[in-house]
């Protein structure tokens, strides 16, 4: 679930449904903006779209409340292309204006290599469901 959970009115219920839908041994992966990250707040705050924002702790708590026993929540950042970001709807208007300034060909490669590797702006929640148990003999 990439960039979905922040748009749901009840993230715990949403995660409960995901837990129920997972097959034995299945892997849940959730990506959302990191509210504790400066880059996350700068790029991802969109009050007309996001209903909920998460920190590492709050996302792990939501997953445990939904029945996932050992959720792993890590700060994460994906490699982004400045050119693609100029047309992205996942960023705030302020961020889109900043991206337009950063798209100068001379500085763009440097920014793409360093900025997003240094500043993690998202959270990655993972949890693997229990494997199937063999039927008793």
C-alpha cells in the first residue's frame, strides 16, 4: 500500500482488513509520509487530501492495534527524479514550486543523488503474516 493509509478515515480498521486479506506467509508493506521528517512535512503535507499523518511510533501502534504482532517501521526514502516530481500530484503546491527551482540541469543530478538519500521523508511498515500450519495427522 503505497501512499494510501494517510487518505483513509480509519487507518486501524484499514490495517485490520489488510491483515485479514493476507495469505499465510504473506507480506504487508505500507508506505506513508513521515510526519517527524522535515522533508516529509515540507513535501507531503496536503490538508485537503491527507486525513491522517504518522510518525514511526504512531504507525507501529496502529499496526499492533490492528493485530499485527511484530510490525517493523523504518524511515525510508525513495529515489526520485526531479523531472518526474515536477508533474507529481503527491507533493504540496509549495513543494512543487521548490521542485521547479531544483530542476535546473546543472544542479539536478547532484540533488537527485544526495538530497533524497540524506533526508528520509517516508515510513515503510512491513509485517509478515504467520506461515500456514500443517494440518494435524
